[in-house]
C-alpha cells in the first residue's frame, strides 16, 4: 500500500514562476515530513523538512506547507530556476523510528522552461 | 565535512552471484539506512543500523543483509542475485536516526545483474 503519494509524475513550469509540488499521505502516525531533490545517477539531496506541530516552514526560495487534517503537504519553489529541474521526492517518518525509516513517494519530475 | 560515501559507484554481476556494497556515513553519524530505488517501486527502505545493531528492517527477502562496524561504516550484502535486484542502492546517514532528524544520502551504487 502506498502510504505516501505524489500523484503528479511530472510538472513543467516557466522560469521565474512558482512551482508547486504536492504530496498526500495516509498514515496518521507520520509526524515529520521531508522533501528531497534528486538528479539522475545521484543520491537524493535534502531540501527542507517540517514537523507535524507546524503548518509552514520556509528556507529561502523553498516553502513547505502541511495540512494535517487533509493529510497533504506541498512544496513551493519561488522563483523557479533552471537548476531546479530534477525529480522531487516527498518522504515521511513516524515517531521514534524517524530518519531511520523514511517512506517515500514516487517522485515528481519538475522541468523549468527558460 | 565529507558527505556519505558509497563504493563502488557501479557494479555488474551475474545471476546467482553475491555482492557487497559499502557505505561510509558522515563523521559523527551513527545511524545508517539502506534503500533500493527501482523505476517501478521507487525508493524502498531495506534496513537500518545503529551502534552495530539492526534496528529496523523493510520487506525484503533474507538474501538482503547488512552489518555495521564500530566506526559506523556499513556494508550491505545481496546473495544469490536475481535480475530483479538490478537497482540503485542508496545509503543514508543521520545523527541518531530518531525523531525530527534528517537523513543525508550518498550517491548510490548502481547494480546491474545480467
């Protein structure tokens, strides 16, 4: 069963505009959420995280929003730059297992067009 | 500060053989997790080690095993290789692997089974 879902396999955005990547989860035990960015043949790079006690976390051009009641989170990138083109993974963890055991979504391929 | 180092980067093995992959975590990190990435299944958790003990295990057959040494370096072994084991194997390290901590990934080992 897919506990973390990224329903959009791909997204295309114009340079300078806002990119919004979405992620839904089903396990109400998840209490920490992370976004990773991945280039081909490389490991995922940590971008930003959010704890379930918050509804927003911001770091430069990246903002993550969490809606616990809807079990939904989103990553906003503004303004989008060509170097942001990559696959983005949403990941979740629960309780004391935390970073030991991340559950990943299937990823969304973001393409930034000049 | 050096990142997570995985060796080798690429490996080609024949069905039935066994393989050992290595991971050196970020200095000071004691938790090491292993993930398998395939196009069909995405990123899936294999197992996690902390202080030389396996703390968590994913849903993989017993052919997949691992260990951790006193210096936190970890190895993953796959015996009796099958074609379906072809994947990118990623190692991630975190400070303690618990709540609200991030996991940092290596570049991965691309295993091809022929």
